[in-house]
C-alpha cells in the first residue's frame, strides 16, 4: 500500500508495505512487549527516509548586482535531497542548485543556510541532507542561493529536472514613505486612502538582511535607484527618535519584526529632489494587481 506522509511542512511519497496478513498475527504475539507492528512501521519508515533521502530541500535563488540589490524576483522551488551527489557539502549542494537553475559554471555565487544568516556558508562544510535536520526544511526558511550577476547574463537553458515552483504564504514588511518635507505616495501602496503606506514581501530581499539591504530594496521598488542610500533613513517605527544604523542585522522569518503589521509600519525617509516614476513587473504575493518596481 502506498501512503503519503505529511509532516506539516514537507510532503513525502514513500512506497511501503504495511499491515500484511502475516503482520496481524505478529502483532497479537508481540503486543504484550509493546513491539507492535505500528512501532515497527515507524522504525521502518524512518529507516526508509534515511536510506532513500526522500525529503525536500526548499530554496530561493537571488540574482544581485554589484550593490547587492536583487535584479529580479527570486525564484522559489525545491529539490529532493537524494538528487545531490555525495559527499554532501555546501559545494556539492550549490553545484546541483546551479545546474538545476541553469546558472553557468563561471558565475560567482554563494549559499546561505537560512535567509536570516549574516554570512554565506563555507563551501567545504559538511551538511545534513537526510532526516529531520539540516538546511531548507521549510518553504518559510529556505536555503538562499545568491548569484552575483544579472539573471540574463548567467542563466542558460533551464534544466528539465527542476521541480515545479512552490509558493509559500507571503510575509509582508510594511512601511510609510516620506521625503524630508513630508509623506509621499508609495508605488507599493495597497490600501485606499493610505497612499504613503506600502508593503513588500520579506523574502524578496537577498541575504544578508541588514538595514542597508532593506534600504537598497526600498529604493529599488520605489523607483528611486538614483538616490544614494546615504541620503535615506530607515526608522523602526514612525515615532522613532533616531534611524537604524546600516549595519544593524534584521530578521523577517519570525514575528515580531520591524514593519510586521500595517498599523505599526517602519518609516523610510529619502532626500529626493526630483520626480520618480519607473515601472517594472514585480507581483506582490496576494495582490492581484501588478505592482510597479524598477
């Protein structure tokens, strides 16, 4: 009998023979000792998972420019860990992900175990790809492959082995947009009557997540790439006394985080002297309208 195994974040298909006729008698004999067929099935299942490696590893791919700004919406997908050639190191996992995504071998890239990590993993590091541990266990906390080049330059024909894209529930970061003279309309506005209140998906920011990377992301999505990051300030809340420092690390995987609710957004203040209107193709998670981004 083939049965799907659900563990909340991963779905794993395993073909196992359970409760064959001879097992019923064995259960009756062994029930007194507690060694029932259910217990043996659990042990068999765990052994099969370890042997076959049938768990998913979730990942996102970011293509960033020289300033560390993502040049395209990040791809979100997953692989079966059994597809990674041994030995299981950061280098072998990165090589497989680049192959699946069609990233050319000469492209500079690095791998983050989590979007909340401050630096990339060392390529010689051994990693666990079997069982309930290791990187990429959930679509909400995927591995991040950061490619330091524009997507159009480094991506060749897509590999047919790539698993279909997955879609996680978006976590938004809310902010109000200001010039030094007062609030201004946001290109990421989503609520009628609140033109200065914008939002973006937290996972669109390439790691490492710092105040500087969030400011760069906001300048990009608001069509203000001509504004220097040094001429912008990010406040944790609208009534903050001082802006956050650029090297301050931020995390968006668990609540609470700055700007996690629309009623208490961050404040982004820019010193922009000229009009900005740039369109692009980024689509918010649950928004049916195409948001405009540089």
